[in-house]
């Protein structure tokens, strides 16, 4: 399994007390980022809510961006662990796709729209010091879907005329639209219903096109036969009229 580069703390914890302090900082940072977003959040507010000095935070983390990356990394670690533990027990490409979609929606919305918006907006690969970490997280997170798609192609359940990266985007794109729509409208998402509807739509798009091609070929054949019968009938009528004109 691929390893994501670790976001180091500024000072490695030397004791259980230090480890607990880091957990407390990360927990509060997650709350503040969820409520205010990355731009408006400050390490000062995080420290005040914890009842510690801002210097305490900088003892363990180099700054707000490093803290942000660590919060996002921990979130990804949680959902990746859940998927890797449970997905092997789900049989069949469609059922596995449903599990991934349902888990993705539920986990992103579990702590409210604030965290969801924070993860979607900040959890992207960037051209900064943490770009490699963001990219690694994305690869780890999408790896189970890529395996499902690759196995589905090998088994003939999923279309082979498109590259895996495009099929991956076909799955994650609609989910992100659903989540942003819910965030912007302040709407509550019924995860079970939405997951079922999305998978129904996605599975149709992911299936091999031969079934649709066969249906279209049958339709074209029926049209061709109908046109042929009409042509024969017209020729027959024309011949009868011509014969009738000789009297």
C-alpha cells in the first residue's frame, strides 16, 4: 500500500502529555477550520479556545498551513482506513461502487457542511511545500476506486473504451457537485437515497456500451426492414396501377 508523506510536527512529542497536546490542537483546529474556513481561521483563535498561548501551537506546528494539512491528512486517514477495512467484504463491482459512494457522502457530511466545504476546498494538490502530501492523499484515497474500475474492466462489467482516470472523474465529479449544492443551499442530504440514485446513474455510464449499441443496432435494423417493406409495397402498388392502365 502506498504511503503518504507524513506531515511532521515541529517538535516530535517526547511524552504522552505532548502527544495529548497535539491531539487537542488538531481537534480544535478541525473545529475552527470547519466553522471559519481556512482563510478566516487563525492560530490565535485556536489557542484561545484551548486556553493556551499561540506559542504553544507553534511549538508543535510551523504555521496555519501546516496545521491545515495535518487536519486534512488525519481526515483522509480516517476514511481510507474505514474503506480498506470494509471494502474487501463487499462483493461485486456495483456493490463496491455503492459502498464507496455512500461512505464518501456520509463521511464528508458527518461533521456538518463546514468541514465538508473545508475538505473540498483545501484538500487539493497545490504547488507549495505540501503539494506532495496533498497529491499522495488523493492517490491513496482514490486507489480503491481505481482497483474496482480496473477489476471491473477485466471482468467485462465496466467499459474498456475509456481510461481509468476519466472513469474516476466520472464517479467523483457528480458526488462533488451534490455536496457543493447541499453546502451552498444549506440543504440536508439524505445520504442513503442520494447514494442509491447516484450509483444508478453512474453504473449506467460505467457499463460497457455494447448493450446500448446492440439496442441501437436492433432499432436500426427494424427501421431498415420497415423502409424495405414500404418500398416493396410502393413498387407493388405502382406495378398494379401500370397494369391497370392497359385496358
